[in-house]
């Protein structure tokens, strides 16, 4: 468990590893805390106890078990509001959400904007904390499994058209926005990025940095939107070098539509 370097006023984001490669997030002010995608209750409980925090809300991005599995036991400790996607089939929700809604997070001086980002699941949402003009620091993005460091989620339920629109929405956020994704997939994602865009020097530098961090068991997230735009092939699928790689690999016909390039890229990553 590590403290993220990011702070917004008096708020801190704790990075909580879980399972083999998940990250759970705990946003707190030293007294109250909100859990983001608590797939496992035990690490959350341990963090709450270690930092003497009281859980005041739960935020969910989508319905997969490694994101919601800890919710029933956390609620058994005491009821708190559960925010999450309106159209993703999560029974525990007390506050269903969708595109453009804003929530004042219980217990914290924190307002979050909701974005619909379907693709990985049909109803997936993301949460954005936008700093005020007179505040220091960066915006925050809690994006579940839609955008990863160097990659994106599989299309289990949605379509390539949905996922490209969702990723474009996230890529339009400010460059310094901190990307709190939910898995430590960065090294494998960057290996794929190197294969499909071998001349991208920013990818090579990012791989070196990520490898050094993982060598000492440090997280490679949060990343930033600017870093993703420069190195993530799923935000760069229209770049000529990536399109050429897809064509040379026999995965894309020349002149195919842009969304076909994204679909071919995602299918290649599935078997890479």
C-alpha cells in the first residue's frame, strides 16, 4: 500500500494492491475515506485501520467481481452510500449514475463528474475530479478498466465504436490529469506498444521507467493523460506507423476505416 504523490487540497489517494494485479483506491482527508472499486474488502479494511479512517462512501465503475466483490462485507460493517453505473447491473447501488451527473462525495470536500465510457462493459462509467482554477495539482480520473497505463480494457460487452468514443472522451482531458486505472498491466501493454509502434521513442523511455519501477515493486500508476496520448497505442490507433504495422501483419486491409484499425489492434493485443 502506497501513498499516491497526488493531493487535492487536503485529499490524498492511497494505492492499495489486491489479487494478482488489481489496484483499489482509497481517497481520504485523514479522517474520512471513500473506496473506489473495492474488489476485495480485506485490503480496504486494513488501510482504513492503519490510517484511522472511517469509510463514508463506495464508488464503482463497473460490475466485474474484482471491482465490486468486497462491497457486501464492507456494507456489513456499516451502511454507506454506494455510487455506480446506472446501466451495468449492480444490485448494491444506492446512487445510480450516468453521463454528466456530478456528485458531492459524502464525508469529503470532493466533487466528481461522471462520464459514460462503455466498451469494456455496456454501462461502464468513470469519475473525474476537476481542480478549481486557483488550486494546485492536477485533475484526477478514476477509469476502472476502460483506459490502462499503455492499454485499454478488452471489449467484453461493448463495441469498437463505443470503446473508441469512450477513449476519445478520456483523451480529451487535460494532459496533466492523473489516470488511476485498476490494474498493473503496464509492462505487458508497453511490450505490445513497442511491437506495433517500434519507432516511438517515448514508448521506449516509458518502458525503461516502468521496468525500473516494477523492479522495486513500485506501482506504475497513476499515469497521466499526456503520457497516454504519447505512448498508448489504443489512443494512437490512427497514427500511420500503427496502421502500417497492422497492414504488414495482415490484420488490416489498406484503406480500412479508422474504427477497423482499432478493432484489429484490440484483437491483436488479445493474443499478443
